[in-house]
C-alpha cells in the first residue's frame, strides 16, 4: 500500500490531507447556512457562560453550606452539653425547689398525696358526675382540681414551657404524658373480652358501628383508626401488643380511604365548568357525588373561617375558587339546578 509510514508498530496507513482549502472559509457559506451557524455558535457560547456561572455559584453555596454546617455542629454540641447539665441539675435540685411556696408546688404536693394514697396520678380530661358519685364534696373537688391541673401540665410540656425539674418530679409519680395513646389496660381488656365473646357467638369480629347491645362497634372503629395511625407514626396509636391481640381473633384492618388532593378536586371542578359553563355543582349530584361533597365542604370551611374557626382552607385556595366564579353562599337553597 502506498502512502506515508504508520508508527513504530509496523502498520502503514495512507496519509490524508486535512488542510482547509484557502477559499473554504465562513465567508464562503451560503447566507442561510451562515445564519444557522451564527445562531448555533451564539447558543453554544451562551451555554458555556451559563454553565461556568452556575458551576461557580454552586461551588460558592457548597462552601457556604460547609461553613454553616460547622457552626451548626458547634451549636448542637453546646445545646447537648447544656441539656445534659440541665438534666443533672434538675435531678439534684428538684426536692429543694419544692420548698418554695408557689401554686405549682402546692398542686404537685396535692397530686403526690393522691398518688401515695391511690397508687396513680392519671385523670380524665373532664370528670363527669358519674365518676364522683358517692364521694364527698371535698373528694369530688380534689378529683376535678387535679384533672384540670394535670391537663395543663401536659399542655405546658408540649409547648416546651415546663421546667426540667417539674417534669422530673411528675415522672416520679409515673405521670402519663400521652393519655391519648388509649384507655387504661383494664378498660381496654374489658372491651377486648367483649369482642372475643362476639367472635365466639357470630364467627367473626365485624361488629356494626351502631351495635345495639353495647358500644363495641364504635370501640372497634377507634382501634382501626389507631392502628392506621401507628402505621404512619401518628397519635393516638395502637400499641404492638394490642395489634397482636386483635389480629389473633381475626380483625380485618381494611383499606385506608385515599384522600384526593385539593388541586385534583379543583381540576375536576374546572372540567365541570367547561362542560356546564358554571361551577354550581348540585349538592347531591349523582354523576359525581365526591365532587358535590367537596364543593359543599369548601363552603363549610369558608363559613367556619368567617366565624373565627381554624381549618386548612388557605387564602390561595379561596382566591383560586373566586377566580372561577365560585359561590360561597347558595342563598339558603342548599342546592343548584343545572
């Protein structure tokens, strides 16, 4: 084969002349091709500048974040140290701080006297007359006072307003900070035994919510709700032991109802408007009952907001509904005709 020599490996290739002819320059391009090249070349240069700028900005933010993280680590260490010291001092000083004649200390001493006498420190949020029937006026007053006071301590702790030594003192009395986790073991097991008896008689545990003999149906519904809470880390939640006991007798936890996002419902309402040229969905529209119920719920939430009641209807959502001609008041008719 003719041509130039290859390399030191003994291979030979034919040389190719890659030089650009003198008359083959950008000026020789057709106007249309010249325009295409200019557009592409400008875009490439803009992309290069944007990439360099974005990369520089990213590096700066990463550097700033690293510095901030170092400061956060130092602050976390200081907080952990202060918290540890606070806990140690609370254990050491709790009894001495009880010596001060304050309302809190007086209530605590009253609760401790009750605990020493009765063996517990847990009270219902409200005390019905049936719970104090047969008690003296003084005893009933003590129960209701301690119920009110212990409820306030839980609220203060949730707000991070309860001092460490007070938490320490209440813990000594086996204070229940989360009574919503469910009723006490005796009451729960009583209902559980009723459920087992229902299963023995009927061969299943699908108790109607409005079961006539007792409140077993509503109790079971509560267990299902608390089971679902447990699956997503919410309170009140059903404990693992209670879940096991209920599953042993064949409870069916069922499928959790899927909540449709607000935006998705709003899009359905827009489709209704395109179809009927209004958003006056009849309150019992059989074609889409879910949409009718959602529309009614928006009106109810808006009315509650006007009355000062809080809910999850945002100002943005109100504005979006207003923008499509949504009527917040049906004029007392409760329904629309198409």
